[in-house]
C-alpha cells in the first residue's frame, strides 16, 4: 500500500542523517502572483492546502454518490453506521477534552481523535478476506464516509482564521457560477474545474481552509445524467480520474510530509503527556466505545439489526478499526497547531500510537471472530 510505504519512509528518514534535508525541503517556498493575488507557500503547505484539496474533492464526490444512490441513500441502510459514526466522533473528543482541560492551547486539538482513516481501516479488513462478512465492510465504509463528512464540518466551523469579506464574496460568486453550470446541464468538466480553481484561491485567501473548496466543487458536479452509462457520467468520470492520483501520489506525499516523527529521546513518559495521551486514548479507547455504544443502542432498542452474517464480536472488531485515524487525524492536527513543531510532534506520536494499537487489536479480534452469527 503506497500510503503505508510513505508513512514508514517518513519515520525512517526522520530518524536518519537525512532528517534535516527532508525538513529543509518541506520548508522551501515557491509560488506565483497574478495581479493583486500572491500565492507564496512552503512545499508542506502546498501539499496540505493544495494537494489535499484534490483529495477532499474526491471525498466530496464519493459522499455525493453515496447520498444520491449508494449506501447513504436509504434510511434503513444508513441508520446503524451513522449513529455509530456520531458516537465514534463524540466519545474520542470527550476523552481528549477531559485529558487536556487544563491547557487552553492543547484543547484546540479536540477533533484530532474524532477521525477514521478509510484507506487504512479498509486495508486491514481486506487483509482478513472472507473472514469478515461483506455487510461489515459496507458498515465500516459508510461509517468512515459519515466520519469524513463530520470532519469536513468541523474543519469548516472550528479551524478557520480571520475571515476576509472580499475573498468570501468572490468565493460566493464562484459558487453561484458552479450552480448555474449545474442547473444549465453542462456536462463538460473543464468549466467546473476552472471555476473550482478560482474558488480554491478565493477560499484560501478568505481564512476558511482551502481544502473545503474541493468539497464544495464536488457538490455541484453533475452526477445523474439521463441516458448516459455510469462510466460516462461527469462526476463518475472525475472520481475515476482522481482515484489513482489520490492513492499513488496525493495520500503518499501527504503521509511522507506529515508522518515523520524523530524517535530519539521518546519514552513512555512522552506518550503520557496530555496531548498525545488524549489522541491515543481517543482513537484506541474512545472510538471503539463510541461506535459500539451508538450502534449497539440502536440494535438493543430494535431500531436496527446486526449486519447480516455479523456477530457482536465482529462488530466490536470493526469498531476498534475505526480508531485508525491516520490521514485525517494528522491533517486536523496540522490545522490545530500550525507552526508549532513541538506539538506537531506530539500529535504524530499520539496518532501513530493510537492508530497502530487499533489496527493490531482490531485485526486480532476479527481474525478470531466466528464466521457466522450464533
């Protein structure tokens, strides 16, 4: 898996004689100017603000497709993973807040353990093959998609800087343009992508995080087209075009740039500091408790049933995998503590520890779970 390879490479290089060179590379600044608009960022910020906007465009397209015609389109299918996702976001955040209550600065990271990494969690399920019923894979996929949507809303509401009325006004104008293209039945991608690029620049300058432009763009790209086969529909074509770039370039590059953690001088005491402990406990403990409580409550109340072929043990195993928060957790951490190297290192430590524990225990629980309901 390219994402895993990139994360391991980042850890290895961060603990090698090349650590300084990698850090200097990520700090190199470059950009361009177009009239009054000046974009000058470090390589790291071009990755986190630029490449991740394309990733969020893909996430937005996937969410739209699931809402319109997929797993999120029917209430009977969506209730269990949605409630599980809500519990799986709330409990980790509460655990983090409880452990960091006395420090207003670290409290900014409350949303870090609320996220689930869909790529890594489904990767563990894939390694288990037929031992995990398809219904549980759908459950985890839907839960992770809802989780992504929740993370997007959190970023939009809580992780914004000083707002620029002019830039927000321009962003609103470009959104209107996207809506007109959609209503007019335009099916060519180029006009949408051009307006999307202008929207990205406006959102970047507005104080709202630039990645949200990708989600907004996805909402306006046409999905349903009368008489067109699936592989020719505008949104589907774009989704298929982005997916390999996301899997083989965007996510590995993001992981490489954000997962490096110098291990020299780290000890158990380092992990027990409030910030990394809050993240680790939120991901490893809070996620499984929140997902099981949320989904289990619906099942016990008779409002939903266990997924077909699943047992309580296998549902619990999937809930543990929900604690793999790698990509989105690191991303939220970069927003919570910008330009704070010490706390960024603590974020990486907590995310890596919590995600690794969740992956290992979740795999073991599912590996030994019965293959059918009993």
